[in-house]
C-alpha cells in the first residue's frame, strides 16, 4: 500500500517529523509514505504536524508494544 517506507525507530521529536517531512517532499502527489517509529510522543505529534502541513493521515497502527506505523498520503 505504501510507495515508500521510512523506519525512524530510535529517533525522537522533532526529528521524527522533520525526517518524515523531508522524505515526503521528495515524493509525488498521491503517493503514500509509511513511517515506522517507536517514540510514543511522535505517535501524536507526527500526524498532527502532517495534518497542519496539509497532508492526509490515512492510518496510525500499533504494530507491537513499542512500535507504530503512520501512513501519510502526500496531497500538497
């Protein structure tokens, strides 16, 4: 489902958002980025910041006790 994947386990805010944004900027409109992270505050801050940037957050899924994926569609 995702066009690109960014595994940023071990990173903390604000780097989780910054790195996600930089990858998304390289993608085409309509493509989906899958972000994998393990820093709990980023599970809230990355989707919030992406929405503020005008991107579409498709899903936030917990993969295990300390890992999540966020699916983001580039719309801007």
